[in-house]
C-alpha cells in the first residue's frame, strides 16, 4: 500500500485522469473530492462489497434457475 501525506486543498493523481483532492478535515473525518471520467465507477468500499455480493447471489440464482429449467425439460 502506498501511503501519502496531503494537506488541505492538496491532491494526488491516479494515472492521467483521476484526481483526488482533500477538501476538508473535520476531527477524525476528511472530505475527498474525486475528479474522474464518467465511465469510472466510484463507490465507498462497503457499497462496492454489497454490489459484489448481490452480483454473486444473482449469478448463483440464475445458475440454479437454469439448472432446474434444464432438468425440467430433460424429464419431458
């Protein structure tokens, strides 16, 4: 993991297209501003993990549904 120290209104660049700026420091929280192309998805980690879990559950449900449907037609 790369660890960087930044002050208020300072930024870091990720590649050529993503800029992260420190907008505010309030107690133990900081506010980040992120400039990135619209096609880049940006989520808080807990939201990202929830999306991944929902996608995996959907894949498993689809797989089970297709398997059941296949079994149904094999019996006919």
